[in-house]
C-alpha cells in the first residue's frame, strides 16, 4: 500500500522524515513510531481504523486513487487529523470520520466531543484491597499495627500519628494519583484517617485529604515522582490506641488527558476594559469547570490573549502580550490551545506561549456543549478540535500565517488567465 499517489512521492516523503530501507521498512517503522504494533498489515489496519473510523471505507477510497495523506486531509496538524472540523469558508464540516456540508442550521451535541477517556496507567499498589491480609504494608517510624478485617485494613496506633507504609514503583517525572477510602473506627483526641506520600520510614513528604468521621470518605493526593520507588502511608492521627480503617488504596500514573483546539477568523472589538472582551470559544459546565480562549482589555491590556482551564475551582492559564492584538475592525486572528491533566498552553499567530504545567486534572466537560464565538463580533473561518495533545510544535504550526496566496495569476502562453483564491481585501 502507498501512503502517497506514486512510489516516488512515497519514498521522497519518508526519506525526508529520516526513514531508510525499502518502502515497507519505512512504513513499518513509521507506524511503529505512531504507537502501532504487530505486522505491517496489522499496523496499517489499526492506523486506518483509528484515523477514519472504518478500515474498509478507507481502503475503498485508497483503491479509488486517494492517498492516505489525502485522507488525513488539509486539516491535519503535526500528523494528527482533527475529529471535529468546522470550515465556514469551505462550507465543510467533519464529525469523527463523517464529512459533509453544512445544513441550514448547525448544532453540535456534547456526545460528539469524545475528549474524556481513561487517562490512567496500570495499578502499582500490590495490595490495596486487603481481602485476606495486609501483606506489603509495614509499620513506619511512628509505629502502628495493621490487620485485614472484613475486606479492609484496620490500623491501630502504637504511638501518636501511627502509620503503615507500602512501596510502589514509579517513574521519575511522571504524575500519579493516590486514592482510597478511609474512616475512623475509634479513638480519642485528634482521631482521623489519611493517606500521605512519605519516605520508607513514613516521614511525611506530602499530605493528603483527611477524614475525621466514622463514615467512609475519599482519601487521596496527586504527586510527581522524584525516584523509581515511592512510598504511601496509611496514617491514623491522634493518640496511641486510635483505630482507623482503609480500603481500595490505589496509585496509578496519570496518562495526560488532552484536547487541542484551533480557531481562526476576524474580530471587531474596542477596548472597553473587559476581563473577556472577546471569547473565541467557551466550554463551560459550571463556574468551577471550564475551558476558554479570550482577549482581555482590563487596565493596560489592549488585547491580551488568555487560554484558561478551570477544574474543581482551580484555575490555570497562560497569557500573551498585553497588546497581542489591537482594537480595530475585522482584526484577523488565529489561535490554538492544548489542554491536559498536567498542562495548558496556547499559541496565536505563530507565537508560542510558555506552558503552564501546574494543572493536576482536566475538567470533565463531556456533558455540555462547546460554544463558538460566545463573545464575538466577527466571523469564524475555521474551527478544529483534536482529542490529542498536538504539543507545542503542533499548536504553533496550527496558528502560522497561511502560505496560500490570496491572489494567483497564471499565464499559460496562449491566453491570459487568472484565478482568485479567497480574495476579500
């Protein structure tokens, strides 16, 4: 199978990307670099199914002379084809693998967003269910004893703030979520249950949520690993003799959930000193969970780009120059953002901002609609959404000025002819 219409074009492309060997060798390695495994046929089958929804439909188009890279389409960025495309100039839209022209009225249901998926790695706690025992958990420097009782671990203080510790394998620099449930069984002053990130002796590195009640409640924390082995402690707070119960203790790597968005068009605005003078796109389920791209004109800001995500009331954003845009009529804009459970970043007109890597969760907005041009006097040229992280390179590429000429003149020698492409100036 060829990825381009001719063998020469196919070879030339893959050679330019640094691949060597035969065409099949290059295809095999390229598919592997995209994460596909198995034989070359297996890899191509999985690739086409993932990208276009139907392997057989893609192969039908290929047999009709369409190349794979034609299938990827002009809307792809950095090798990622967006699942959702609105091209208002070209009267075209695509939802997943289905392409069409716009109907008289346009709606976009939340069920098509497909951006929230399982974002966790495998379980790394060897015994967090305590069905028969508490193997793998040992007393820390602040001593405690543990026993499996009715499918949960009951921990009893020997001294104050006693704890039992378990070791888990981690990868340096990766982000992890610790979760579980816990409750107080009995005790005196200061009685409570919690899960902490500690060293192997149980010395606190990072505290987690605390439950002071006798009813099971969620416990947990997020942390970034600094070693190949990390330690979690189940802590019984308060005096010696206090008892707490723990169950369903889990630690999993967060495989960053992500969504990338690009939008271009023209906007007309004045400097009215607004926090959101223009809102290009707004994805909001409530005041605590949202994604927004906007321009700010407060204070000295004349058109400061801001890309923001808010999850569980915690806001993270990146911002551009105070006068990234200037108030006027029909101001062109081309913006893109990448949002994940561990990052947010934006780009405008090919200018990449500095990523904010403090987020610990991506807001779950799958139950609500994304609004285009929620505060916008102007026009939208194109909107694209990926359920992938395009990376900084991708969002920069997505916002680079178009190299397509707005006026093209062709002289064929026999007569003078010209073609106007998107001429609006």
